[in-house]
């Protein structure tokens, strides 16, 4: 879990400066003054400042550069063992190496030198950018180099250690000679005693928590991905934020997933859903690679109604602003290419009729996006990269000269932009801020609730997540998304992998955060004691308790202790207990609680108390026997609410339960029929049980469920209903029977 260490390095570095020198005790002498001279590696320094890397080397935080190009680190504290003749010396300062326009970045800080007959080591806080150029990784107090000293001071040959190889970004193999160290200090020195072992600094190789441990920072987001089976012929995807309905365009049709209906639309390329109204529109036409396709550029509703033919051939992008009755289309003619691209604004009148109001040339435009204030922007793969247009006549004004073919707006009006071979950038009224180079990016979108920026890239077929310009997650399996990604109201991310004709769904998980630490307990030997801990997280984390003896040693699992409350008999005095919470996003440990145990009192006595708990029933009740949906026309949808269902579990077994629903076909007295699969629901619960997935009810679907170990007591379950009435459905009053089954 290297990704976690960057949060720890600064803490360890500060600790090295703030901790007072240990007081000398019998057999040790404190060292107060001294220095370390070290050049890391002369050949590496020459490479950084040479004609290939074109980089820089800077020293700071107390470190200075010597006349020969090596570096001097001042001593902060040290201890010399007079019996073993070993030493542990701590120095402050850092040296940073950068090159290749930031693609190479290495920081070596706060070195520690440990000397003995065996195990002599140079430790340091190291931060490096991996060779894949994605995110810096921190290695706090890593055993960076093996030393072969003759004494506790003077020159010490050094070679790169196994742990130092990844810390050095895999530039050199294990055993690679580094520059020798020269240690000087005021105090006793000499050759280490035979059989002596170099001391190990506290926290060496460790992370947060106990030395040697690493825990996920609380609240860290981590995505998991799950592909929808192939066969969708995906070109683009978007989500209805109001109904959490996913639309996929491609292969001459628009499909709602999962398990929805498909509407034939010849040449369907781009599906876009207006975030305010939830209306879905489609832009048809050919793409540049579809020379044999005879589709033309036209605007359609997702229900298959053709609204406007633009008389063009190639479709490039579509953006909606239905609150202002506008849509924006990038297109170009047969025989042309992106250099002939045009931007058109389409307007809708009070009768719902669409017309083209204005068209301007916008060479090489590949994307269009509408700002929250209604202003359209276009992005292009050549200069000028970003252009702002007047909403009415589309008059252009250059925003950024550099090529940015991808655009995505945040709700606050911040514009994010990117290009296939260029930078990702954040654009505000203050200007353009380039925050990271991402090669082969193909799509980007902003989560309107978290503000996180999602970027899909073809190199690796993965998705990256940025927050405030910083990369926070990478390598999320997603596929090659060439025409945008979409984010639902439940923060699920939909990536159209058109390379494999499938839709990949990313689920946002959040690592555990401790909300209650166990408290210290004092008890007499043999008494029963209880520790309680709690943590939040998505999904809900599991818990495992651990214990450790007072004299130290390793933390060990407490057998069978997998609930928020741990009950044990008081035994050994000073035993420590903690809870470890884990979910797919990571793990974290609580603070440790100490059990203090005293001898039984002279006059103590015990009593046995008896009580009988009688098992109750598992029962279901529903608030009402019928639910009505509003009037609806054929080809439209109607929404309503399921009468709440209440599950009461008084069995006391914590065995779990499941509440499943299935509906019959809707029928009318006039002989009309609406298939059961046309009714879908989006379940909700009060939190005591888990809601089922949104699904069609043509087959049995879960409304809510409680797994083993949960669901006791009273749980309330409800759902939003949506009935999609097919085109051509006969008018009349329709009814169907929904059966809820509790098991």
C-alpha cells in the first residue's frame, strides 16, 4: 500500500526535528554535534544536470551543497553504545533531484546512520516518482543503503539495498555502488565490537500506527470496477440524475441499462441527458471511421422521435442546455475532416419545435460543453484549444491557446480540460493551471457532489481520479472511453469501453474512519470486561480484535472477535486491545486500550443471575394495499412510490433475511397489456438493512435484505417506482399485482 505513505513522510520528518536527544544512561553517550557528507551518487547527479534530463538539484531544511557537489547534513542527535561500540546518528535536511520536466522527481531527507559489526545501514525518508509517471510514493525511514564501515565515524562505502531499489524509482539494481558517506562527530569512536549489531531506529520501514505497520488514511476513496457483459455496441453513455437511469448509445440504438429497453435510432452516436429536466436526447451521424455508414446528423429524443435533420454527415459532439431551450452540435460534411468542423446552436420554441439558429466554423473542434451560466465552450486538438462562444450567434473568444480537446465543467463553473497527448488543466477566471501530464487521455468528467475529476486514458485502459489538482487514485480498470464517461447520482461512474463493446461501472468506496476508540479498563482478575469500538466506511467495514501482551511482541488476533464489542475475562495485567476495521477501500486500527488487572479482593463474592430470552417472529407489514401512478401517455414514463414495507425480526438468531418483489403484467379491461419488465424500482431503507439494486420487476428482485449478523429489530424498506409505457400501448386503466415475499 505504497500510496498511503506520502501522508506519513512529513510526520516522520517533523518528529526527527522535534524529538529531544535521548538522555545518556549506563553504557551510552549522547552525541550532540556532528555532520554527514554524502553525494548520493555522482553519476546520478551528472545525469540530472546534463543534457538529457535538463534537471535541477536543490538542498534545503538544513542540508547544504559542498564545493565538490556532495551534500552536508547536520547532526540532530546521536547515541554511542560504549559496550558494543555501536552508534545511531540522526541528521536533518533534504536534497531534491528533478528532471525531464517533472517526470523525474526524487527527494532524500533526514538520513540516519546505524553502525555495528553487522547490519550497518543508511536510513532516510525518501519520496520518488515511479517510472510510469503517475503519482509520487513516499518511503518513510527506508533502509536505503548497506554500509561497510571500519569505525563509527569516517568514510563508509555504501551500496543500494533491496528496500532502496523501489525508493530510488528502480533506477538502479540492488548492490549498485553509491557515493561513500563521511561521518564526523564530537564523541567516542572506534571499530564496532565483534558480534555487535547495528541499532535499528524506531519506526524504520514503518508507516502510521505501530512501527512497521501501514493503515489507510480515514475516508480514502477507492473504486472497484465491474463490467456489464459485452454486446452493447457502445459509443457513448449518460445518466439521468433524477431517476438514476443509464442510457447507452451505439449500434443504431439507444438502450437503458441494466435490463432496459432498446430504441432504434439509425446512426446513434451521442446520448446526452439534461441534468435539470432528465430529458434524454441523441445525436446521430457517422464518425470519421465509418465511411460506409449512410447515417446523417440529426437530433432525436431518446424515445426515437426525430426532431431536426441538420443536413450534415459526420457527428462529433452534443451538449444540452434545455433549461434555456438550446442544444449545441459539432458536425462536418462528407468528404471533410475535423479541419472543416462547425458548431451549431439549436433552439426549441414553445411548441417543442427545434430549429438551427446559428452556425460558425470551428476547425478541429472535438468537444462542446455548456457552463452553468449557459455559455458554450468548444475544445480542439490544435490551437486555439478552448474557445468561448456567445450563446446566440456563437461569436468566438479564445480562452486558452494550447490544444485541449476534452472539456468538463464543475457545478461552480470551474472548467477542466485535457488532450490526447497534452496536459490536464483547471481553468478559472484566474487563468489556466496545468496540474498534471496525462498521456493518451480520452475522456473526463466531474462528480458534481464530490468535485473529483475522473480522467479515462487509453494507455492502460484505466481511469484516474484527481482532487484539487492532485492525483488521488489511479489504475482503476475501465477500458477505452472515446466519447465521454458519466457519473450517476449514487456516484457510480460509467465508462463506455468501446474497445470491447461493454460498459464498465465503477463503484466509489470509502475506507474506514474510526468513530470510537476502546477505553482503558481496570478490573479484578477473572472479572468479565468489555471493550467497544466503532468506525464508518462504505461499504460498512468488518472488524477484527487484536491483543498484545504488556511486555510487547506482535499483535495477535483474538479468536472469534468480529463484532464491535469485545468481551473477555481479565487475565494478564497490562494486556492491550485494539480493533482493526477493514473494507475494500482499506484498513485502519483504533487506538489501543489497556486492561489493568488487580488481585481478587479478600471479601469478594459472586452471584449467578438467570434470565430467559424467548425468540419472537420474523414478520412483514405493508402501509397500504395499493399504489397509484400518475396518468401517462404511450411512449412515456410514470413515477410513483411503493407503499413502505416494515420487516420485524425478533428471532434473536441474527440469521439475516431477504424481502423480494415481483410484479405481474399490467392488464386493462380493454385487453391491453404492459409487460412486467416495464416497471422498475430504486429501493431505499432506513439503514438497518441494505437496499437492493435498482432493477426491472419482470423477474424477482430484492427490495431490501439483511445479511447474517444484522437486521435484528425493525427495518423500513421503500422504493421509487418507474413505469415505462411502450409506444403503441392501448389506452385504458391498467392494474398489476406486486407480491412481496419475506424469507
